C-alpha cells in the first residue's frame, strides 16, 4: 500500500492542506518521512490519517476521550457547524503485481458549544472509490478493514517520540 496524496480540510491545524507524495518522481519508495518545525502540524497530519482510516477510534486511546475530542481547529469558532474532511489517494498492489488506485473520503460535522465547550460530532461518513479509466466507482466501505486493519494503527502511524522510544527499546533489547 502506498499513500499518494492527502487532502485535509478543517482538521485541527490543517484548514486546507494538500500533500502530494508523488511529486518527487520516484513513487517506488515505501517510506514517507515528514520533517518540519515544532508546531507545524506533523502530529495533526498523523491524527487526520488515523481519523480517515478508523474514525475517532484511530486517534483516541479510550472511549471516554472520544466525547471530549475536538477535531476542527478552534480558530473556526464555536456554535457553528464545521465540516471536516480528509481525502486519501492511495494504491494497493494486488496478487498479480498490478497497482489499483483508490480514493478514501471521510467527512463529519462538528459543533462546539461555547457555553459548555462540549463538542457534538455527527454525520461521520466514509466513501471509498476505486479509480477506473472512466472515473471513480464507489465500492463497499468495509474494504477499509482489509486495506487498513485497526491492528496496524500503532505501527502505521508513529510520531517522532514513538519512533525514538521504539529505537531505544530495540537497542536496550539488543544489549
């Protein structure tokens, strides 16, 4: 599986972000490393991908955290419906070695009450389409469990601190 492009709208610090991982020319690399200044949105990018693949379960550890979690940026204010959207363009190589391209789109509405600061989350929707020569063909969204099983969450989406801990643990185990 390879992620080719990510489009994020109104998710945390990403009001309108597009990351194209194919612009470098060589699309055979299987590792994507994102380096940037602190506070530039790297962790929020990982959270956006986790949300796209697995909804709130992909970005929270406990069920009670899901009720408190605000996905949209606070800059958009309170008491207004905000549409959050993450689009992931990806490809998967099948058993014959053929790459098949897909588009995953997850959207939801969010509204934070200014008095209680409680965030209401509704209309979580996922659409997965297969990219064909004639356009997009919507397919059963249950395929997400095949393409991105939840068991891969902690392996697939790591931030720098998690990777550092993994390297340190591996080094300690080797001694």
